[in-house]
């Protein structure tokens, strides 16, 4: 059975800040549902779904970086003429 938790417990379980989870829920980045008023209701996360979603995002980020030329910011580099 999946575990449903509020923002504080989801933050502790995932390592993401409460602010990130709240903003991600508002923008639709993280799967969630609301209890109560649709705008001001309490945000609830299913931990299994949230952790799977985060894992998929991490894998996608790694795959998208493969093959890309990584430019180190903050270092001087020669500009092609």
C-alpha cells in the first residue's frame, strides 16, 4: 500500500525542500493531489509515485547530458576566430 504524506514528510523522504515541492506541485512538475479548496487546500503526495517520478527525471537528465559538450562556466576559454 502506498504512503500518502504532506509536504513536510515528503521533503524529509525525498531530500527536496518544502519550497521546491510546493512550487513543483503548483506548476505540475510533481504528482500530487489537494484536499480541500483547489487553490488553498492541503497538498498531498503519494511517496511511491513521487519517488518514481524523481527517479525518471534523474535518468532523463543523465541521458540528455550524454553526448552534449559540457562547457565549464566561470573559466576563461579561447573564442574561435
